[in-house]
């Protein structure tokens, strides 16, 4: 992940495909593993936030939003 800049936490509604959400949940479970009772101790909502934030930082969202042309559809 790129070097962290000064960032803010913004709560927002984000539209994504059901398949994307399913992949995040499945992969988060695989990475965290189940405990001795077979329960997964991973906050999938936090993982969604982490994945979106990481994507925005790695793909230069800052430059995208600074470009006025991106505000026109």
C-alpha cells in the first residue's frame, strides 16, 4: 500500500456488485480462519471499508477527484 497521507474517515454509502461483497466476505473468512468452535471472528464491514480505502489510495483517487472533467457525466 502506498505511503499514508493525512487521511480522514468518511462514512458513505457505496454501490458495489453483490459479487464484490461476497468475495470480500469469503476472502476475509479464509484469511482470518475459524476458531475452535468453527466461528469466524472477522468484522466483514470493517474489511469492506479497508478494501475500498486501500483501492482508493493505490489507484490515486486524489488525482481523479481533482480533475474537473470527472464531475461531468
